[in-house]
C-alpha cells in the first residue's frame, strides 16, 4: 500500500496551491482521508479530513484553515485533494496525506490513521 502526495511548492502569501494524493493497492472509497502538516520545530497537526463515502463523505477542518482550504475526494481516480487558498506564511509545512478506517470520534487523531504518504513541502513567503 502506498500513498503518494504531490503538488507542494513555493507560493506568495495570498496565493493558492492544490495538493493531490494518489493511492496504490488501497481503495480510498472505504477510508477516511485526512491531511496533516508539520512545520519546522513543531508537532504534526491535523488539517482536514473527508469521511469515508459510507459515512457521507463529509469534510471536517481545523479552525486554522476553515474557510481557506477545501478537501475533496475522487473515488473513481482513487485520489484525494486539498485546495489551499489565501495561503499564509504560517501554513508553511510539510503536508502529509493519510487514510484510515477509524470511528468518527477519532478522525482528527494522527494515531488513528493507518496509511501515510511521504509528505510534500509547502512554503508560503510573506
């Protein structure tokens, strides 16, 4: 099983980026799909999740990105996305995609995700 994250890069504050995550040997439809990020010197933190299709495919966001980021999934392509708009310097981090089948009460918990991508760097300049 492999998750491959891509789409990171360098962008100015106020700009946009779209991250993608593609799964191999794993059917994403049945999984909760999350994005986490880790800034230098900080712990990895929850960014957003979209629940499994069987649970309605609902998005949940961290307060810090609500209204600016949009998470989505395309089950036909076995992919997930994170559209990031109005980026701020504090969004600078390595972004990781993850997949899990945990209960809804644990969807923001890093430890509840079984599969992880390798991370993609997002740098927002001021």
